[in-house]
C-alpha cells in the first residue's frame, strides 16, 4: 500500500500514519510467519536425516534374520511413503506462505487470491520467495477479477462502486434510516378514530 494512494483519498496525515503503521505490522508479521515455518521445516528435515541414519543402522543389524528383514522392509516402505507425504506438505506450506507474502498489499484478501493461483506453475527461489509463474497469473486475474486487487493509482475507484451519501438537494440535513423507520412505525400505530351514532 502506498502513502500517495491514501493521500489522494483525502485522509489526514495522522490517519495515514496509523494505516501505514498497521500495514507495516501485517507485512512484518507475514515475514515472521514465513521465517517460523522455514525454521520448523529445517528442524523436521534434520529429524528426517537422523531417521535415515537410524534406518541404515537397523538394516545392518537385521542382516541374517528373515523375520527382522521382513519387518525392516515393511517399516522402510511405510517410512518412504511418510517421507513423500511430508515433502508434499512442506512444498504446499512453502508455496502458500510465499504466495501470501507476495500478494500482501496488492490484494484485498490474500487467502482468497492464493486459492485462485495455480501453484504447479509457481517456482520458489533459495530464499523461499516466488521467482517465476506468479506475475502472469496475477495479470490474468486483474483482467478478469479486478475487484480482488487494491487499486495502484491514487484516487482510483473499483469499477461498479458508488460513494455513500447520494444526492442532497439544498444541502438539507441527512435523515437517518432509523428516523424514517420510527416515523413510519408511529404513523401505522395511531389509533383509528371512530364515530359513535346515537
């Protein structure tokens, strides 16, 4: 989000400073979450490496025993499947975190837009940031679903929106919806006058 965009909306400097401060916290929070996820993944990778080492030692110990060899083979098969599942989850988590970080400040709802991105075409760099495959998809989404994106130009409006307030001929004081409702309810609840014939 750019300060110029907020200034073009006519916001006061104090309000702009608060908005920019909160936006900065959001971006920093996203970066911290990505760092935390990366640290957790590094820990789990270290555990997997130790597990590989333990399996190799167990395999050596199982040589010569058919029963142990069978159990080891079953364990190794299960382990390999678990490892593949885990690596797929790691990749998904890294992609999702990198996408949300890349989309922060550009879209109104990063979670929603991330679900519209084809993650199979996204490539991440060594630093965990998106390096390829996102810009083209964002451009396509901006053309087809522009309402999802924060306008880049100062004072830009989202297509199809209408400012609140409407016309007010003669600068009459605004009447609230509640006041209109109360007036209507009072008129409907007036007692009906009846004439008694004698």
